[in-house]
């Protein structure tokens, strides 16, 4: 297993991060254990979680599985998502953040989170309040590093500016969506990450399964996530994305590489990406993603694959300045 530096934290993390979103949901404890052990056998030391994954079940399962290996692992969680029907249970306010982190620590069975991500941007709460609450948790030793998930570049930059102005801990790690069919992060988020030396653990490198080979030649499996999950249908449902998936599958087949392996390796090859997050419903499905750890993506292959999809529009409308 190769290890990469996580931004400017000084921490070294495995080339792949395992995402535990399926724990306690699509994967029961037995299957979760099989996937966790396969990751550890490969040398993965980085596990991404969230309190909202199966309403805390994923955190509890991860805590059981890591056992005495806790100090060898880099563990993340997130807060923002409501965990109950209480009207005040959720968001980026100080009250919820402090409560949510205590609950996460208890479920995982640990005294600290290596990284806490704010799962979403909260337009109803001043960012100063969110960051001040996070500063207290860092001061108390309950969080080691701060992260932002699903933030726009300007939101990340604003947070960094506020933190540096107040000499508070700043965002060290970000978690954007990134795949061959979701490349918006290339425009401003990745350049910001490189400029500020932020760690980047991107998610959904296989495009919610779109790039797995299930959707070639007009196939639309009725039980597939993109067909039954409204959120994923809206995210990936445009016709052009299926055209990309078809062309990508043909390319992978011609190269003799599993499309999932190639999709993960392509996302991992961007210079701003520390490591992509991989996940699965079961061990069999996880295998091709884990194979990406040993796959060497050449510059030529990376460019050929990128040419199969749309380049995102630039940050300004001055197209003549694009090289």
C-alpha cells in the first residue's frame, strides 16, 4: 500500500480511504466486518464515517471493528444531519455540533476524532459560530483536524479566512464529489486545495455506480441505485452521463481493466486528490475498487479517459484565456 501526505497535517494516509456509508444499512455487521478486514489486510488505515450513516449504526459498527487497532487508524466522522425528529437536532450551530460530537465519540468508543467534517454548509448560521464551536472541540482534544464536506470553493476559502483572522484551527481536509461524470471540483475546489495545501478525500469515484458497467448499451437495471434513489437519479440522470459511461466501459474493456478499478484510479490520479473514498455493499463488490490501489494510471491514459467526458466550464467566462 502506498501512503500519501494528508495536506499539511503531517499525517500519512493510505492511497485509498474506505467509506463506511453501507455499514448498518446495505451491509450488516458480518458483511461490514468482511470489508473492514479486507481493507486492513491491504494496508488501508483511513476510514471515513458520519453520524448520519444509518442513524449512527455505521459509527457503532466501525467502533467495534477497529478495536485495539484504533491508534493505527485515521478515523473521520461528520455532523450536520438531524439524528432525530427534534426540531433543533441538526445544522451547523454550536448547540448541535457540541452535542453531535459527544454522541459520535460515544458510539465509536473513542476519545477523539482524527477529522471532523461539517457535512454540509449551513446558510442559517454565521460561519463564525460554526468555527468557534469547532475551535473549542479542538482545544478540548476531541477533534484533531477540521474538514469541510460538500462546501463550495468560496465557502471553504471564507472559512479559512475567518479561522486565520481569529487564530483558530482552520479546515485542513475537504471532501468533494469527484468522478469522470462529476468534474466541477476541477474548476475552483482543486486549485484552492493545491494553493492552501489542503488534504482532499473525494467521494463517489464510480459516479454512484454509473461507471461500473451496469448501464451500458441503454441498460437501466430496475433495482440499481440510480433508478430507485431519487437523489442519485437527479445527480446522474442526464443523458450525456450515460453516454460517457458507455464510452468509458468500452475503453476499460479494450484495456483489459475492470471499469470500477479504472474509475477509482482515474479519480486518484488528479494531483489535488490525496485519496478517493471507496465503498461497497459487500466484499465481492468492493474487490475492483481495492484493486485500484495497485493500478498505475499513466498520463496518457488519464488524458484519454478525461476526453470521454465533458470538461467543466471555467471559473470565468473568459474562454480565450483557457490554455
